[in-house]
C-alpha cells in the first residue's frame, strides 16, 4: 500500500472485506482493526422475517424506513420478504432507492426545494417501474409543487400529513386538513392518495409505557381519513393509504389505523425501519416485539461494536477505544455485552455500564474485582441503529462465531 492510499475504517491491510470473506477469515484476523462495527447476518434475516410475519398477521403493509441502513443488501432482503416499498427522508435517499430498483418509494417528508422537485419530475415520476409519494401539509407546500410541476406533464402522488401541537411537520387541525386536501384536488399536477403521521415523537414518552399522545394523534389521523373519504377527496382507483409507524409503537398504529378500524377499504402502511437490526438500547426497551412484548414474535439485536480496553486507570473504570465517531450516543451509550478476547474473561459479577463518551473514548464503570485488562476486546451493543450505519462505509456481516460472511455498504 502506498502512502496516498487510505485504509478503509476497520481494516489494516489493502485486502478488502470480500477478500477476507472468501479467505474464511474472522474478526480476529490480522487484517482487521478496532474499533469495528459488525452485523449478525442471521439476526438481520430473522428480524426481516419476524416483521413480515407481524405485518401479515395484522393485515398491514410495510415500507421500511431505509434511512436506518441505506444498504442495498438489506433493502433486497426486505423486499424479498414482501415489503410493499421503502421509505426515504430526503431526495438524496430517494435517488439511492431508485438506483436499487425499489418499486414504491414513500418519502416521509415534504419536498420544497424547487430543484429537487424538478429532479423528481425528470428522473422518477416518469419511470413506469417506480411509484413515488411525498407529503403536503400546507397551502404553501401544495402551491409550490403545483407551480414547479405545471407544464412538465408529471403527476405527483401526495399524502396529507397530520401532526400535533409542538411537534414537527403536519397539519394541526381538521379544518386545515380539509383546506389542504381541497387545494390538492384543485390542481392537475397532484393526486391525494392518503394520510400520514408519525407517532414516535408524541410527548409523554417513558420506557415501558405508551404515551397517551400517541393514541390521540393516531385517532386524529383516522378522523381525517374518514372525513376526506366522506367528501370524496381521495384519488379514485385504489383505497386511500394510511401510514404511520416508527419502531416503538407500531402495534398501537395497527390498533388505531389498521384496516379493520375503517368502514371502507384502506391500505395501512407501517414505516418502521430500526427493527431490521434492532438494538440493545432504546428499541430493546420500547419495541412491541421486545421490551413491550407479551410473548410470541421477538426481534434480535444484530449490531455490535468490537473495541479494545485502552486503559484501566482506576479499579472500577476502564477506558475503551471507541467514541462518537464510531457509535451513536443520542439515545443512550453503548451497552457492554461481554468480552470477545480473551474468550474466558468475564466483565465481573456486577454489570458494566458506560457513563460518558468522547470522540474516540468510552468510559465504562466495571466491577473492581473484574479481571478486565488492557488489550481485552469488548463486545458493545448500541442504542439507535440509525446513528450507527452512517458512521461506517462498510460493515462486515458475521456469523455466530464472528466469522466474516459478507459486507454491508451504507449509501449515505
């Protein structure tokens, strides 16, 4: 390797992950560096299957939020298990999903950049193999889309977003919802195809409980759907789309917005994304298929960070070689799971706990009697997968013995 060649993160040689997979290497290979984010191949497959079964049993569709991983391979597996489409947050993500060949792309956001609207008209809206939908929530958003698309010959499917006071985007009341819907119906460029909302930010959240505001928002969204249907505001030819669902309360979405909650046909679409790798933090505690589950289907955390003990400056403190550049910390710090090497080493009789993080250092409180030593390699779970994938350009897939079996390549 020459001086001007950059080592990929997690690698110590010019051999790529594919070469190491073909050689039958594992994460202990001399070509592998630390820290390293790895993904369990079996856990991802299991989670994709579990969520597909949940949706089938509930009679709802799934358009997983691709922003979690932005990986072609994960998208392929989700579509192969029956996903109706994929969800995006930005036009850049739409472009990536379009390059993947995703048949339905639901952009769970507003498009107000005129350049982006023109790009969509030129590259996506005219593609017969792709259906694209995005949000509107105001007269201004409707007017902007209509003005830019006028004369292009393009027709854009839109969903009316319902929000809540103090929240993000979305209409705040039924009167505004009807006003915006009427504005859409007056255009020749837009088709009103359904209603959306996002319950994950509803106030009052605490671990283990569902905030009352979640149900309130979903019921308001249902009322808007019924009102617009009674007034014939939805585009003809298909049932209206009703979509919601983060990764914590999608069971409540089914209870409040499932097909059986309407006196007419609807297509209920969940947009959960983090389920695909799950985690050892916020979603382990709040998912209806884990911390809030009462039995049956369960998700499995698929992501781990492998990192070395750099120092043990105090009996109950170890400093670990990973930080904000490697792991998310917005929804909780990494969770010590165990010791990878040496395999016989234990964390101690009391649980280890991360309590502070820097750019490249993690502070972990440990049992003073623990045998942990400098150079030991820890296994760390993460909280909030969306903040893990975008820190790595390549993420090796591993089996139960940490042998390399493939590689994920996030396209952020």
